[in-house]
């Protein structure tokens, strides 16, 4: 069953413009429409699978954040780069200079590698992961009881992270309110999402892997993210690029478009995307938003 969204998930406007039609290259090969709100600019998949149906669109060994299998060169490259990006994420949190020791909640923790790295730092960690397979793997390497749903979270944290997770969650304003309620005073909410205004998004268009329909319900720009934060009375502290994403997304996008990762071409496109972003409003392929109350 599919559900049609009649009002913008951020601002509730009913005025949309058709933006693009993309194919699900990972699982179903079905096509999905993305529309753009004429008021706040948010792009979102519409119509989209219901919560009862969406699970089948994650049933693929190529969905590595849930399977953790290095079963092709692109996934092997992902796992190699993930080690570097996990360290970058840990360094980002260390650089926040929090008043107290870190109490961290990772929402959508996948197979748990980031949480495991945080635990090694001696931080007090908790995780949420709805996928049963990924949750089992995460519990195995972290030795934590990983929660199935954000609704089951109790307590407050001075760091809450969502690494490429927010775009998957059905009710934006409800989720943001829930996250805010679990964030301590002077704590930081860290959200990483693909950037639909990036150079590589413009190059690959309907083949851009960052759209990842229908698993990605939302396709953020910096402006639509700011609109979401304003609606939920949250403050943007900093925007940080995820430069490796331009290369990985280009590899996937070329595989979708040309049935080949086109390694040299993807590296060139990734480099051009990062170069463009450095001169054009920080519009990298993916962005990390550091947020406070």
C-alpha cells in the first residue's frame, strides 16, 4: 500500500511541483516521483510506501548499512572508507568540548561500527535500530541492548547522532520533537543527510544514488534543513562536509546509469563535486548539521 502526502512534511503547505522521477535501483526497479514544496523547498518522495510495506524495500544484500557484507568492489570500498569516516565522526564529537562526559544516543545505528568506536572511548552509549538483522549484528559487536524504536528511548543525552537516517523516518516534525525532548541543555544533535543541491546530484540527475527511492522519504537542501530546524525551534551551529561521500555516491550512480562503477570517472566526478562545493555555498554531496536547542 502506498500513501500520498497531501501536505509538506515540514511546513504543511499543499502546493508542490513535480521535481523528478527516479528508479529504485537496489531492490524493486519500480519508479517513484519526487516533488518539491513551493513554500519551504523540501523535496520528498510522493507517493511513498506505507510503514507496513517499506520493509520489503530494504531486503537486499547490497544494502550494506544493514548487511555489512563486502560482496562487491563498491561495498568493499564503502567499508574501507567507513573506517576513516567513523574516526572523523568520533573526532567531531571530541571537538564539541562538552561540559560533562559523553552520553550518546545513535539513532539508526545499523550494524554498530560507529557505536563500537564510541564505546572504546569510554563513552556512555545507547543505540536504536529498527532492522532486526542489523540490530543483531550491532548487539554482537557493542554488547549493548539496542532498542528497536525511537519511541522506546528513555533519558536524556548530550549527543544524539543520526548518520544518514533522518531521510528514512516517516514523520519529520514528530521525530524532531522526540529528539529534542531527549537532548540535554547545551547538548548537540548531529544529523548527516545527502545534499540534493550538490554538483553530483546535478550531474547524475535521476540516477543520483543520494535519492535512493523509496527508502529516502526526504531529499534535503541546506535551506529545507534550516526550515525544519526553525519549525522545531532548534538552532544550527555548524555545517560540515562529508567529502568521501561524493566519491562513493558517484560510484553507485555510475553503476545505476552505466551498469559499471566507472572507477576513474567516479573519482573525477567526486573531485569535481568537492571542488564545486568549496566555492559554492558548501554544497557537498552530503552534509553534517550540528544542532542545538
